[in-house]
């Protein structure tokens, strides 16, 4: 089951990456990890560094995909993002946190999700 979930996550991230590129985002990083956690996609649009959490589901039986990005997950992503900005010397850049939810292959890009 763990392998299946990883594969499903990889597919969702690939779909989200293609979507972002098609919409004129530059991909800076994918699957950035540190001891705190991971950020699925880090992209740039205009002068904004965008940290993207991707949630991919084939059904909404257990709720909408975006609902999985709870306050705990948001805080974790924000901490990892601060580390990334410091590491890449991007502390002076504008930032944004987005969620891309994919449900039944339909993409919903939620800008400024948190």
C-alpha cells in the first residue's frame, strides 16, 4: 500500500508540475526535504516564490484533497519553506503557499491557500 501511495503521489506531482509550467511558472525544486519535512514543488512566478503542496485523490470519499492540508501540515510546510529560503539566499523574495488538488484528474490550483 505504501508503494501505491508513493506512486500515486508521484503521478499527482508530475501532473501539477506540468500544469504549473503550462501556466508560466518556473520550477525551482521538487521534493525539497530536510529534517522537518518536505515541500512537493517550489516554483516561481513573476517575483514570487511559490511553495506548492500537491494532493491527489481518485475519489472524495474521505473528503476533498485540500482538506488534508490541515494546520499542522501548513505549519510544517512554512518551517521547511523558511529553511529553503535561507539555504538558497532568497529571504528577500515575496512568497506564497498554494495547494494544487487533483481529484479525478481535474486540477484545482488554490493560490494563497494558507
